[in-house]
C-alpha cells in the first residue's frame, strides 16, 4: 500500500509540473508583440458616415476624412474609378518620427496603368504612395521627405493578378533609413540604407485610399490600417 501511495504522489507531482509548464507555454504563445495593435483601422462601410465623411476608424470609433461622394461602398470596400472618386483620411495619421507600417488590401482592373495608386499622399514637401504598376514588370512604394529625393522600394508585379485581392505591409523605417514591402505575406521589395529616408514634416494634407490620376481603370482598397513600429506578416 505504501508503494502505491508513493506512486500516486509522484504522479500527482508530475501532473502538477506538466500543467504549470503547459500554462507557461500558453502564456508565451498568446503574448502580443509590441506594435501589432493598429493605431488606426479604417473600415470602408456602405453606411458612408455623416456629411462628407467616408471612412470609419474603428480604433478611434469615429468617421474621418471625406471625398469620394460617388464612390461605391456597397460591397464593403472603396472603388475608385476616376480622378473624382478619392476617399481620404488625415495625412497626419500616417506620420511618425521613427518608424511606421501601413497595411492595406487592394485590387486593380489593369496591371499596365501607371495612373493607379492604392494609397496616395502628396503635399507639404512629402509623399507616400503605392503603385502596383510603375513600369513593365515593376511596381513601387514611394517615399519622399522634406522636399528631398523621392526614393522607392521596387517589387516585381508579375505575380499580381487583376481583380484579385492582394495584401500589403509597407514599412517606413526612419531610424534605420530603410523601406520594405511585403505582398501577400512575402518580402517583395526593399530599399536599404538610403540617406533620403528621414523624418517628415507633419502631413497636413490628405492620404487617399485609392487614387486614379486619370482614366477609368479601377483600384479597390479595403482594411487600411497604420501601425507604429515595423510590423510584418
């Protein structure tokens, strides 16, 4: 009987240690790295907001921006199909002094039209924009600060498809002076150690979610978010 009692106590101790170890593993797996929670998260909603506001920021719980009065929100995403359909949010929400990441998903109706931009900001000497097609076989994520040189992280656009959702993480590392672009979960392009990647002035203009410079080809955008820090898929 004594032997059985000792065996039972040993099993209970083992089970207790195993459970503690399991709980520790669960805690570690469930931890959230710093910077993963978005600072802004814009929903493209059929409700349209009040007045001319078009995009709802679920983090701030408020409608922001305006424009794009004729844009189509009925499917839960923005459709920009001319140079008058331009929904925007404050550019100031895309400005950080050390590093930031912009996330969005996009579709285009043409992969040979330089007029299509999934996101677009230009003003006060600064620029941030993403072209799925900059030239044959090549797309680019552009960045310009303080009236300086426009730099870009180039990527191959041969793997993109028309009228298909693609996800993008566009990283601006001001401290490290790098740009990185992740498309559909993989690193697609980068620019390393460029002295032109510096702190911007406060972005006072509009950041457009879908920008057609001219023509009638279509760009669609949804799930536009910003993060502090460098967030990867």
